[in-house]
């Protein structure tokens, strides 16, 4: 390139007389002025808002004082007291409940005496239930109310103790093999026994300690309409209860 045409930005700047038309020269000062005016207006609005809040608070306080005019302050100790009449109403409710419970009990007893209602089997001294380990009280309650259909009965009347044990053993084995779930043993109440009821005790020991005890889910004296304490209902497990190993 010819040296005559060589030039640099610096040379051009030095030879330039500068721009004569500068439209943005006053922009900086204009922006600064606008910013100051905006901040001034913002501060004014903030002060107005504070004054409004202060006025609202004063108005609320004035209205509250007007509403509470003539009210006598309560001492701190009095706030811990029960409301007037609360204690009395509570005692009246308890007395009413006791009276209703007593009335219901008397009516049930009258129905039993008149033969209109049987005595609940669990109220009879001869009542028994179990097993002695892992007893499900809810299940026993349903059992003694007769809520399970009995699939087979084992008659033990007139048998000696050794004969009754053989019959019970065979009966339980057959019930388990045939997938029966609810059975009953008819042993009587032992009223004619010179001592304690023999067969009834034998059934209880058989269910608690016999070789099929782990198949016994629950047992209970039957409801009054199906023999009462002279019959024992038994629920049988599908599988024997596993023995818990002592650690």
C-alpha cells in the first residue's frame, strides 16, 4: 500500500475538529434530574402512607375505648375460675348418667327374673374362656355371643374320664383334617357330680394342655340358648401356632 494512503485512528482523531452536533450531551444531566424528582415523590408517598396507618391505628384505638367504656377490668386471679354454672352442670350430667345406667341395669335384671331375657353367660360363675395364652378377647366375645356357625358337636355325657379323652382326641383330629373351624363340646354343668364338674374340667385341660392346644384359636362357654356353661364352643386354627423359642 502507498504510504500516502496510510493513516491511523489516532491521526484521524488529532486532525478532527470534533463533532459540532451533540444531541445526547445533556442526557446525563436530564436523567439525573428525573431520578431526583422520582425519589422525592416516592418519599412523599411513603410519608403519606405512614400518616394514613397512624391515623387508622388511632381511629381503631378510639373505637375500642368507646366500646369498652364502662367495663370493669377483671383481676388476673379471676380468669382462672370456672365459668358460672359450669361445675353445677357437669355434676348434673354425671348424676343423670348414673341414674340412666341404674335404670337400665334394673330393667335388665327385671327382664332376667321374669324370664324375658336370659342371663349373659359371662355373668354365670361356671363361665370359662381361653386359651390361657394369646387370648383374643374380641374373638372370644363374638364366640360366646354365638356369632360363629358351629359345624360339629362332640357329645361327652355319660363317659368316664379316659373315654372322654379318647373321644375328644379323635373328634379334634377329624375336625382339623376336615377343615372345620367352629366346633363344640357338650360336657354338661356337672350338677350331679359329688365334687367339681369332671368332664368340664377335662375339656378345659384338653384345650389348654392337650396335643391339639396349638390349633385352638379361642374357646368360650356357649350362649344360654345353646347350653350355656354346659357347652364349650371352640374355634380351630388352619395351622398350629408356632412355638416361640426362648432366647
